[in-house]
C-alpha cells in the first residue's frame, strides 16, 4: 500500500477523512478506506500530528509538483524511470514546479 502513496500523504488522508485519496490505492475500495480511517484516525491524530499538518501539506505540495513535473516530462517523450532517476539528483524540496522541470531538462539533455 505504501508503495502507492507516501506515508505523509497516507497519514494526511486518514486524518482529514479523505476517502477519495485512499480509494486511488489499488485494492482499496470505499469500505476499506472508511475502515482504515475509522481504525487509524485516533492513532494518527495526536497533538504532534496536528502541529505537523502544515509540514505535511508542504510535503504533499512538493510531491504534487514532482508528479506534475513527471507528467510534463513524459509528454516530452522521457520515460518515468529516466525522470525519477533525474529527480533524485535535484533538490525538489526548495524548487517551484517550473524550476523542477528546467533542472530536470538540463540533466536529461546531458544524456
């Protein structure tokens, strides 16, 4: 399950009752997602988790930017594997989407 979604995204989906996010995971339907939320919400929803909510949102935003960059680069003809290897070399935490794509294209252009 965690190979399809990052732990921080999973935790945020559980804390925020986001069934639609969990349903996107292969093998998880609405009933299973609801049960996961019911059983794990209290365990994940601690004061620390609530305070980290902003940090989790930032992480998710960065992951979203990375996914958008991957999609944009795939449209240009690069394979997901090539793109992921390239993104590992780039510090995407501190970059906006456009800059991620620019940096990735620099690396991909060298190959």
